[in-house]
């Protein structure tokens, strides 16, 4: 690797919803982008959907897409995702959404049920590793 591919580059958006928490939305390094977990919130930080899992999941995927696009990547370039759910009974909905937002070959995936996420009303969080262009 040359020096430019070994360098870490912070990915940000305007507004950068993670800036106040000392978290990078993503880091580009070595031809990959490492996106921080994205949940179902709008750019003001408000959780969407009033408890509707699908609305939150769609927003989480949209946030992830925004971050990846800003990094010169896309959902089609994702090679690995980690998805955290607070209720595994939403798995069937999640499988349908994965087929909608990702393309074959589908990315490798780690799926976990957790007791809570950073905000008590969040039901899903998705992070990803993707190729950059």
C-alpha cells in the first residue's frame, strides 16, 4: 500500500449528526469505508416513526446511504454489515428490507438482539464496511 491508501480520512456531512458525540460518521482507509452505526433518526436527531420499526429501519438505511455516498461509496458496495435490533420479532421485516436495500451478492452480516441502543426509542442500528471508488 502506498501512503495515500494507508491514510485515515474522516467522512462528514452537513449537518454532521455525530459531531457533538466525538464520533466520525465514517472513516475511509485502505480503499474501504467504515461507517458508524446509523439508526432511525432524522438530521435533527429526532427518532422517526413513533415506534414503527419499518419507518426506523428505512431511516437507518437512508442515513447509512447518505454517509456511504458522502464517502464515495454506496449501499451496493457494502461488503459487511452489523445490524442491532432491540426485538428479534422484527427479523422477517428486516430480511425484506435487506433484499430491498442491498444487492446480490448480499453483504456478510452479523445480526444481534440487544437490550437497548444509544437512545431508548431506537429499535435498530446498522453499521457497514464498504468499498470506495
